[in-house]
C-alpha cells in the first residue's frame, strides 16, 4: 500500500528556523461550540455567559472564552508541528489581542523561531510562534510554544542551535488590546458573583478555588476533537496500551480550561485573560483524576491610560487528587509537589 | 493561606425568613445549549424539536424545553442555597409562566420562606421560593424547594421555626400562561408521533414508557455543568470516594429530564409542562444505573377560557434497573419500592 | 396496566409492500447540533468547518456534514421500521440531493419496497426506501435499507416475497445535485489541508488514514440521541446485560461518521459524499474499541457538464483494534478479516 497521501507529520529534522506553516482547516466558531465548552468545563464568568451583561459594560456581544480561542488555534498547529511530539514543554509570550465572537472564523500560522537538538541526538526541541487570525485578517492571539520532537532518523545532521530569548512576562502596557472601554457603573458585581475588584487583590495573596472536577475519557476526547486537535495520544487507547502510561493522555489544554473555570471561585471578576506569561505542564493527567486549582497573586499593575480596568498577575496551579487548600506547589527540595499538573503565569483583567 | 475570597457557601444558621438572594451569573441560552440538551436526553417532542412545527401551531419560535429552563434557574441558586446541602428534599408550586427562546438570558432570585431546625440540632431545613427572570424582567418560572443543610456550628441558636403552607397542586386556572393560542387545525399529530389528545387520557390510566437509558459519568457531569450547577457531590470523585456512597451522585434534575424524555412514548402530545405540583427524589442515582419511567394519569381538567388546550395531571415516576411495566411504585407497606428514584406530580398541556 | 398508548414498534408481519410511513418528530438542525457532531467525531473538512471557505468556493453557507443528515433522517425511521430489528443488514442507492444548512428542518418518509420471510419462519427481511425532506418539501436525501425483523407471532402467514432490484452503484451523472458551481480559483488547498485533486487519485490506490479513535459509552449515546434514534440496544445496559453481547451496541452510523472523519487524512479535499452505493455493517462495535480506517479507490469518473468537480468512488473500511495500514479487508478464504466493522462504497466529490 502506498501511504503517500497520508500525513504522518513532521519530525525534528524537518524543521528550520524561519519556516512558516499555514495550518489547515479554518474553523467558524458558533454558539454551539460555546455551549459544548460550557458543558465540558462549567465556566461561570458573567461576561462570557451573558449577552446583556457583556453589552452593558461595553462589549458589542459576549466574547468567546479566551482559552477556547487558544485551544482552537493551538489545535490547528498540531498536525504540522506536534503530531510526533514527545512532550509539549512550555508556552510564553501569549497575548490575546482582540475579542472573538460567535460567527468568527479562525485560521492559524506558525513560524519556527528556534531548534535545538538534544544531547542524545534522537530528539530535539522546536520553538514556534503561532498566530491566530480572524476572517478579517486581524490577529486574535499570538503565542510561543516549544515541543520535544522525535527524529525520524537519528543520523540526520543537527541544525545550528537557535534558542529564542523570551520575556519573563508580557509588558502590562499591551494588555488591554482586547478590552473595550468598560462602563463600571453598569458592571453588576452581584450578578458577576463576587464584590472583589482589581484593587482588592494584593501580591502574595493565595486563593484556594475550593471546587474540583473528576475527568472522564469521553469529556476530554470530546473537548479535544472540538478543537480539531488530532494528537493521537489523546484518542487511541489501542496504541496507548502499549506505551509508557498504558492510557490515553489528557490534552494539557483541558487542565488549563478546568483550572480557569474553577478559579471563578475567588476570581469571579477576572473576566479576561490578557496574557499567558508562561505555562508548563508539570505532569500528565488521565481519566479518573480529580482536578483542583489554587492561585497566588504575583503582581497588581495599572494599565497605562486605563482607569476602568487593571491587571493582576496570577500564578494559577492545577493539582490532581489533592486539594489546593494548602497550596502544595513546591517541595522542600524546590521541585514540584506530587500531584501538580500545571503551573500557569497569567495576566488577568479586572474592573477597577 | 487566606481563603477569604473563596465562597464556601451558606449553612443552616445563615438563613433567615425574608432573606433575598440575587444569584450570580446570568446565562444566555442558545441553540447550542438546546443541542447539548437533546444529545444528553434524546427528547422528541415536536414543538421543542422543530421551528416550523412550533410556528404552525402559534408559537413565534420553538420554545426551550421547560425542564432545561428549570435546571438553569435551579443551578444559579446552588452556590447560595444548597452548596452545603445534605439532601434536596422536595419541590412544590412550580409554575412555568412564559416561554423561553434561544437568545433569552436567565437570572434567578430566591427568597427564604421557611426555616426549621432538625431535632438533632446539627442540621435544619430551609425553604426557598426561587424565581427565574428573562432579560426583560419577565418571570419565566417560579418554584419552592426545600433542602436539608448542615449547621456550621451545632451550638448556634435555633431560629423560630417557620414552615410555609404549600398547596397540594397548582390551580388549573393559571396553567396556560406560557401557551399561545394553539391552532389545532395546524397541529400535525402524525409528525408529533401519536394521535392522542387531551380527551383521550382518563384518570387512573397508566403508561409504561417502554424505553430506558443507562447513565454515564460524562453525561451527567456535562449536563450539570451546562446548568452551571456547582454542587460538588456531582463532580468530585476524589472527595466522594471518602463518603457514604463512594461515588459521584447524579444531579436529580437529570432523572427528571430523562423521565420526561422517556415519557414521549405515550405522551407525545404533552408538549408543555405547565407546573410541577410536587416532586421528590426518593433515592440517589449513579453512573451505570439504567433509568426507566412510567406514568399514572391523576386528573384531566379543562383550563378556563381555553378551547384549544387542556391539562392532564400526571404522576411521572422514574425507576432504576427495573422496568416500569408493572408500575412498581408502592410496596405493600406503603413505602416506595426498591428502585424508585423520582416521584413527580406534573400538570401537562395537551391539544384538545 | 394498559400499555395501549405506548409504541412498541412493528414486527415483520406488520409490513406490506407499498406501505408508507410518515415518521415522527421534525427536527430543526442548528449550529449547536453541528458543534456536537464536531466534538463527537473531530471532522476537519474545510467546507463544513468554515463559513468563509464554503462561501468562497460557491456555497451560500457552510453545509452540514452529509452523514449527519443521513443519521437524522435514519433516526426518524427507527421507531416505525427498526425498533425490533435483529440487525441492520445494508444500505444501497443512497443519494444526497441538496445541501442542508443550519436552520433547516428535516422530516422523513419511508415506503416498504420489499419483504421476505426467513426460512426459519421466526423472522424476515424488510426493505424500505427512506426520503428526508426539508421544510420546503425538497428531498435532501434518499436511500434504501434492509433490516432483519423478528415476527411477533411465528405462526403469522408469510407474505409473497418481494426483493427489490438495486443498482450496484449510483450513476455518476446524478452525483452533482447537491454541489453548486465551485470556483476553483478560490479553493484554498493549503487551508483545506492537502494538495490532492480529483485527478490525483487512481483506481487501485490505497490509503491508510493513520489516526484512530477509541469509543466511549457516553460518546455513542450522546450522538445517537442527537439523531433521536431510539433503538434500545444502544442505550439500555440493564437489558443488554441479559443478551448475546452483554453490552450496549454502538449505532453503526457512528462508525460511518468516525471512518469519514478519519478519512480526512488522505482525502482532505473529498468535501462531499454524493452517494453511498452500498454499505454493510460487518461486525458490531462496543465502547472501548479503537476504530481505524482505510480506503481503496475504486473508480475515478467525470461528471457530465461539470469541469469544476469530479467523482471518486471509494471503498471506505473501518476496522477495530488493529491498524488499517495493511488494508486487512479480506481473509484468504474471501470472508472479512477479524476486526472489520464497516464496508462502505461511496461516491466522493473532489475539486478538479
């Protein structure tokens, strides 16, 4: 049989710095996708949940959850970038630049910005900058991620290593691009669920988000397919049964969305993720795991020229099968505690 | 860690008669939510399933399933009222007052109308009247429910007991509020699936609804999140494993919706639930249980000034892991038979 | 208890050639149904996924996935035709005649075109031609299927056997009914995901579709309910536990949709199923099975008067728990190999 028309994905040695991929399958997002997203994570942020709430404060319509936009753009990049990934190592410099609404169509483009072979010469790390666009061409989202990829052929020559320099955090001055002028007089804190504004959060403050969610295979598979993410480790139990974990791996983005949805309890007015400064999937999650979340406030910043909103930098951590009440992030040895799944560094936007 | 911004819910002693809660997170319902509802329960009532069918008989558009509206309004009340509930004891005086359509946004308000400490002094019963509103302010739904709640502190003083008097059934005169004038000449009984009209049902008649549905964890979790119901017993296996049942409890509203969907077979023309006279969750349901349903006709009433429609009062019973063919509701001793999950007393509207 | 109002379905001896069934419950399809379909199968064909892509090439809007239309029409016929089916034996002469869009409402009518009692006299085969209509009356889909049905009463007289003559394949001249004039200059192959056009496929060519999906109970149940298909074997574990397989059977249409979604990898530009020449469910599938797919090109045909598109006849095969890489369709003895689930003969439309 010829398999010539079947895409089996790229390997480490297929990537070159400067290479650009226009990813396949534009995707029109609809209220159907939003409903399924809500059914899968249980988000309760008022701006995304209610058209009148969003319109009262200044949005033309209720925007789509920021992480849903992230997952859809990420998903498009999978067949070209990470179909053969060993691990999705990290994210940085992720900025949400314009709101996305039901009816918008997303496409994605990635550029290779770094490559570095591992010392074992059987794999390497590829850095890409991925941009999501609307049908109008507007950039809705931009992020860097780096993945570890197998080589097809261990004997392939190593490219010149290029490791991009990435800022530790996104500059607060650029955080408000996706936020219209907010009418604070019409922001109903009771309906939003909590009274806390930007100024109520202090660096060092910690929040246990209290609720938790147990993951099911059907749930993570439905979510991951909704994003048209085809990474086989999430779907093929027949193959996974032969592998290291014996089970399907849950797409890391699901842990991001669950942690974000859980963070409503304590951060109900953090209505927009403006940036992901950095993110790391510390350990894999599987069906049957129960996900908890907790947060630590890292910084509280003004945004230039904006008196309506402010930015709060939050470390959002997801943990499995143990409560976040004691904020179990670091061990005494400085490594991650047992059960930590995800360590996200976010810029959140709150009303002032 | 300070947990001061995290909502851990109210306990029995936090409630006072007359207290009013404006619940959080307004929710715009869409065709996406409807699709997910259909995928989760398999409802087949023509008025809700088909825009042209609904329009032919007099609705401006296809209305949203009544129980979906109930669950969304109920879900909003959970964080304030029943986050720490031991049990959801019952419903009464539930009236569906105006149709809800895709695009409508629901909010909810509850008033405490009764409190009564249990004799063990560690818990008590709270009665609330909950109202769901549209964006226009119109009341779409109103119901009373009572829940058993833990006390935070057993030594807290007992309030004066107040137990509201609740009518045994909703007055038939008020049942037609959510039903436009129905054009019977354009009601296509063949498309609706059965020839039976209001006058074809007789008190004492029993119906075995024949089909059944086995519940899965992913299904009840997705449904319950869709309603933004955050009660932890439905989602947190890590915590439930330590409890009485060792398993996640299925939200009782799911049994209501499944029984309603199953009741299509025999009650296909009962296109609207006008009222829930009373309801009781007799036993818990878990993933893996197979749900059957059967009905008994209690009353057949005219509705004043309406020649197009009539009301049929039905006892709708859900049973698990045994067929409803022998209507196994009461034991010889007068208690519920093994397997009975739900005993609902409904006013249904049918064409005349 | 009287069960007189409950529909328990038809048995073999209830069918007569010429009998017509107007099936119940018209169904308005929405973007919500489309989202759920995408979440359940992960389809990535650009025409169905993107409004701007569909509009650029000549559709007024993105059409609904052809197999979703098939499943909805099929589902309507189940309560009347196959509620008591022993097996769904095959399909033929299935033609997709006009595109269906979000907002369209589907109804279905079936005519009995054949009956043949089995030699054991306890069952028989019924052939029906089923048509799906839009609200406008337009036929969207037409197909023949045949099912094996139990007799209610083995002593019932055998009808005169009538076995319809069915063409081996749909005539290529009628394949373009649901395809507008396609503007090839605006067909973006990069966005669609592959460069291969109609002329790039050759008879005898084989394609391993590489990806695979493991099925979960919640997934197949949600999908089957979305189609309002009530066949009890898919939903009732309590009853199935007593039967031959001890488990719920997955609706065969789910395997069709999964195989179609997987076939994107290698057939990304086959944007429309114009016909199902024949189809056979070779073996049942269950939750936990992992579904792979492979294809063989059977014919490559021009369509009269169309220079924009051409037809490719494909044998699309789904296999469980083994890869399709070696195209494991036939055994040496000429029967199906272990693991083959579905053998579909399709006419697909591709840009020229």
